[in-house]
């Protein structure tokens, strides 16, 4: 049960019951949200696909960027906030650790994966990690399978174990990948200037790196080059305007940083297999900032049920 308070909580952080069970999940896009402070008995993983958000954990405000996720231990007070106009897409998954047999055997997994074993005994109340691997895709697979009426418990267990392994790998990657300071600075520059006619050399000059080396860092961290990353930022801005404004397509193209409607149309169609006009017709809608409409909790019999709380 959730407890809406940010006070300290005497929950054991080092030893957990052996078996893990899915508890709640959601995938949602929000333009604004202010969550009440709360705590609960589940592990929580909150993944920011696009946009920006902040999570307050034990009184510490944690700024999150795209492709980052925060892992919050059971019993830790926390809350989510998204400012007005900061459209953000989030994936959320929670799991309980119980003594009841039948869930995923965490002890067995810890014996096979040293990284996961270290993760489970870490004293940190939360972990903020950047996804250099496949955490996003595994979470999407997990949520997708939970949404199925005919979901397979064996497949769910396999996907969940893979998610835990990807999680532990992300910890190693965050410790081992070099150039993170430069990448963070480069991303900040791109966010502030993607509407302008910027080049790879401009970004490299700003972070004081050779442009070839910076390209290598981007490729390793994000699986794409700098210009593709810039265009993705432009396309995300265009997506938002197509869905949430009455601006005409030419104005949207220039507002998003494209130098012509033709270039915008070609790039958009190549990425999404829809023209901007088709996308607006299909996707144009407003989404209320209430994750309770998306979140599904799991009853003891494994059936999904709408939750009247956001935890």
C-alpha cells in the first residue's frame, strides 16, 4: 500500500524476499504532471523515453534526460513532476519481492549473474542510469506481454530476467563508458540549437573535441551519428506540434529546424512511414495528465486491473 509521505522509512535495503512478481506498469505520454509524494513496497523502474522530467527521491531532486531511467528501492519516498509544456514519454514497471514461491527466483539469477547480485545488495536508495543497451526495448516487450489477454507466464519470466540482466549491465556501462561529460554537453548544445542550421563541426567545437571522436562517442552511446541525433530532435519537436498545435506544416517545418517543407516531408516520411499530414490526421489529440488511466496493477490471479493510485 502506498503511503503519501516523504518521511524516513524503516524498510530493509539489503535483504529482500526471494521471489519477484510484477505489481504495476504503464506506458504514457504527458504534457504536465505533479505527483504527490508517496512510498510503497515495490521496486520501481521509471524510464524516460523522450522529454524531460524530475523525480524527487528522499528530498533530493533528480533531473532526468532522454534514455535515462531511475530505479527506486522499496520503501523510498519519491514523486514525479513534469512541467507544463515539457511533453514526456515514460515507461514504468514495478515488481514486488515476496516469500511466496512461484515468481522469478532472484537468488537463482544472482548465482548466475554477478552484476545482478551486486545490484541487489547495493545500499543506494535509488540509481539513475543512462541506457546504452536495450533496456528500453526490454521494458516495452515486458509491458506489451503484460497487456496481452493470453500472456504467457513463462515468457514473462524470461523477459523479466532479461530486464534485470540489462539493468545490471547498464550499471557497468555507466561506470565504464568514457566521454559522458562531453556527450552531456553536446546534447545540451543540440537541445538549445537544433532549430538552427548547425553542423557536426559546430557541436564538436562547442565541446572542444575532434569531430570524428565525438561521432564515435555518439555512435557508441546512442547507436546513431550526430546529424541523425539532431534530426531526431527536430522530428520529435515536429511530432509534438503536429499533434498539439494548429500551425500549418510549412511553419512546423521551420520551427523544428528544417530548411524546407520538402526536406521535412522526406525526412518525416522516411522515419515514420507517414507524411506529416497523415500523421496529424492519425495522431492529433490531447492526452490528459493522469497516468491512472494508463497504469495497470496486477491482481493476485495475474489479471490486469486499473489502478486508482499512481505508484
